[in-house]
C-alpha cells in the first residue's frame, strides 16, 4: 500500500488506474446507496470523487490511512 501511495504522490497515472480497478465497484455501490439508487447521480459522485482524489494525491500519507479509505470518504461526501 505504501508503494501505491508513493506512486500516487508522484502523479503516476498507472497507480490511479490500479486504484480505480480495485475500488470502482465499491465506490459506485457506496454512492448508489447514499443516493437511493439514482444511477446517474452516483456515477457523477464517483467521477467527481476520483477527480478530487487525484487533485490532492500529493498530500497522501501512508501514516494517515489508506488511499482507498480516503477515496471512499471523498465519494461519500460527494454523494451526500
């Protein structure tokens, strides 16, 4: 996980793709539940969440939690 965070901090697009591949179903499911089944709004929340995550990737720290946890928090907040 520390390697992934280090790669994300360096703006490694492949690291973001790997994170997306491992988390997109969970992120979409979370947004879909929060938004009471509104698929279009859930897709928007997930897209905005990944974009916000990418914009702040340089501030990631392995000591402050997982990249996945931060991502899901951002998606949840976007959905709310």
